[in-house]
C-alpha cells in the first residue's frame, strides 16, 4: 500500500517495535526515524504533540529518563522549556509518534496506530510480542 507514514521509533522499546510491525502488517513501509539518533526539530516536535492532541507534559516520558533529576515535574516549567529539555535529552520524548495522512498519534498502546491507518489494509491476524492479539483472522481490530 502506498501511504506516507513516518514513525519516530526506538528499536529498544517493545511498544515502538509492535507499532512498527502493525504498520508493516498493513503493507506500508514507513519512514523510520530513530529519534534518539536524529531528534525532531523543536517545531516538528511541537507540531507532533499538538497534532496528536496532547499537552507537552503528556508527551514527556518520565520512566527510565532524567525527568526527575532535571526537576521537570515542577509546574513552573513552560512548554518551551519542556520542549528544549526533550530535545537536549531525546529519551524524554515519549514514543512512538506516528504521522500519517489520517492523523498523528502517540501510539501507546501500540494499537492506537490503527486509528490512523486504513482498516481495509489489514489482512489476517496480528499478535504483539507479548502474545496479546490485536487483529483477528480477518484483520479486524479485537476490542
């Protein structure tokens, strides 16, 4: 399927790997950006967060990051300051962000990506790395 899809990916993250596998299961080969190596610009990051309908705080990953050490839980930090911290320490960017012509999502959990991919593209079942079934044998979302 020919569809312009970009995933901001971390190959060490199971959720990110499952999301990438779901996109490929739809027959789409996305543009894969390993954001830890190639972070987005501040403008790109702000746009992704906004387009996904999130606040900057909702897009920050605090588990396994320098979030607490940097004191980012302080409500006095502005969105611009938080974005700057995310770019200085890309591990703070929650993942994976996926951008398609149908929208932008922070795919947590990974099946959130189904909201921005064409449903007819899925043929057959899909099971996540942990064994959780996401799509049935006809490619339909399991609720």
